[in-house]
């Protein structure tokens, strides 16, 4: 066999090995992706979503009322242009509906969170660790601990908003606040269990293990940070979003002016 032929054979062999390694890596990556997808599916962030919805509706109404007040001053509508006025109320609702629809798209459906959550778990946990986590969280005590994680995340989310003084008691958010409180209370009841129960031994072992501690830190502290940052970013953007829709309510201002001319 010539030198050239041998060189070709070597190159082909190397390419075959590289292709095999790439295929194996792709298979491992797909398996890990599926593990993470299953793990995320064991959690329920409904309470955290309800907290965000409550706060973001509050901030939407604050921005809308600020706009309507400013427009009223520009048009010299006088003191009767206020929350109790029918045209104001219609203008408020006209602005609120599309803004809250955008909140649902940008926050409530959690589509934005999944890629970040997947990246977080992929970075923090090996495939072997993910196997252990899945086995544990599919057990009875593991399912309870998953609920504890979810509840602790929601508690951190609302605590962050409360301690920073961001939650206000304003007209128009009563339904969201009641819904949030009911969901939070139910989650609080559902996640409770007796620490004296013999079956909780596995739960305690997991909680005190290195992997258990790492998971709770990742799931609670880091996930809470991601959710809280998203809520803050959307809240900051709301005034600009509302102001961009000012022309949609100007006819209602003119209707008010005509009735008070």
C-alpha cells in the first residue's frame, strides 16, 4: 500500500472516530435535555405567577392612571376627570386589556423561563445527578419536597416585593390579590407533612445530602432571582408601553369634554 493510500486510510479512520464521538455526544446531550425537561415538569410555579400577575396589574394601573391624569391636565378637563367618571373607567379598561394581554405573553405563560431554567439545570447538574433527582422527586416524599421548593420560591418572590415596598393597596387589584392569597394558602396547606412520619427519613437524607442542598439552592435562590428580575424588568417597561397607547383613549377624553362643555 502506498504512503498516500495509508494516509487516506488514517484520515478516514479519524473521521469515523470523530463522527462516532459526535453522535455519542449528541445522544448524551439529548438524554440530558429530556432529564431536565422531566425535572422541570415536576414543579408548579402557579403561585409565583399569581404574585407576578398581581404586582404587574398594580403597576399597569398606576401607569394608566398617571397617563389619564396627565392627558386630563393637557386637555384641561378639570376635577371631574377622575376614577369615578364613566369615560375614565372605559379609558382605563381600554388600556388595561392589551397591556395585561402582553403581561400574559411576556410573563404568565412562563415560556420565557423554560430556556433559562433548562440552562441553569444543565450547568449545575450532571446526567448522573439528574437521575438521582428524578428518582427522588418521583417518590411520595420527593413530591412533597418539590411542593416545598415551589412554595419557598413563591414566598421569596412575594417577600422581595413586600420588603422593597413595591406592593400597594390600590383600587382595581382586589380580585388578583384574593386569587393570589387563595392560591398561596392552598399551596401552603398542600406542602405540609409530618416530620415524625417514618417515610420522611428519605426526605431528610436528601435534604441534608450535598446534592439536596445544591438543588435547593439552585431551585430556590437562583430560580427566584430569575423570576424576580423578570417581574422588575416588565414593571419598569409598563409606563412606556401604556404611553404608547395614548391615542387609543383620546376619543374618550373628547367625549368627556363634550359632555362637560
